[in-house]
C-alpha cells in the first residue's frame, strides 16, 4: 500500500447517503471547484511524510467534522494547522481547498495542542473516514451509525496493516468499540469534545509517560 493507492480507494468509494466524502464531493457553499483533488493531494502529502517519519503511535477518533478534515482532507488536522503541521512533519505545504476563511475545530485544536508537547507527531485517522451529517443540514455533525462504521472500517484495517503502529490510542468510546470489535488492541482516552479536554490531555500524558519510562 502507498499514499496514491490509499487515496484512490477513498476517492472512488461509492456514494453513501448522509456522508460527505472529502475526496470526491464538493461543498457548494465553501469549496473551490477542484476541492476534492486538493484534499486528495493534502492527504497524500501527509501520508508520505508519515511514511518517512515512521510514528510509533496511531491516534484514532470518530469521524471528520464539518470544520475539520471535511475541509482539510487530513484527519484530525484543520486548515488553521496546515503551516505548523507541515513544519513538524517536514512535508510539502498543504493547500486550502475552500474559498472561505480557514476554520479550526475544537477537537482538532485540542489534539494538535497535545501533539506539540510530544516527541512525535502520531499518525491520525478516523474509524469513519467520511463526514456524517444530519438530514438536510450538510454543515452539521452527527455520530456515525454502527452500519456506517462497519461499511467503512476496512480503511482502518488497511492503514494499520500498512503502517503497523506499535500502539493505537482510541479517542472516545466509539473509536474504542470499533477497534475492539476488530480485535485490535488499543488504549482509550476521553474525547476532548463536550468538556473532555482536561481528561483527554491527562490520558495522553499518562500513556506517553508510561512508554517513556519503559523505553529507558
């Protein structure tokens, strides 16, 4: 597997009701005409950089939000974090696929701030790689259904087989449940949304402190 093949699989996924595919669909309100291609290239840049960096950890969250990777194309990274992420990864620059002001999300911001305190920039992904939205409200977020997760969880399997992370961190119960149903070992941390930022931060620090201790 490589970045070209992986993004090709995502971009050719059959249309699914109430799921926005950032690598295939165009938002009429905010996107450039070639936004799907820009997001594909952003994800390629990210994955190629991570291949070179070989992160030990994979952080897995639930699904893209309408201000997060739905716009950026990079999982758990928002548009406002493009420049700093590129510097940290030593990658090519990411490009904005939208016409409106760059956006950030609470989740991406909390996760990014935590990453900057660590010695590595972990690989990031979602158990649901496409943006779940409410009926007739494209710019909304909702929890993906179990059926939607099951229909798309194969992307997670491919990514894990490809990168072979030493440790997988599940951000939130939805991600933890999906991973355990795949018989994949993971460590749970509280999702930073809805008042969980402090517990999320404490959970991540505990995990990395444990691994730093054992590596000495």
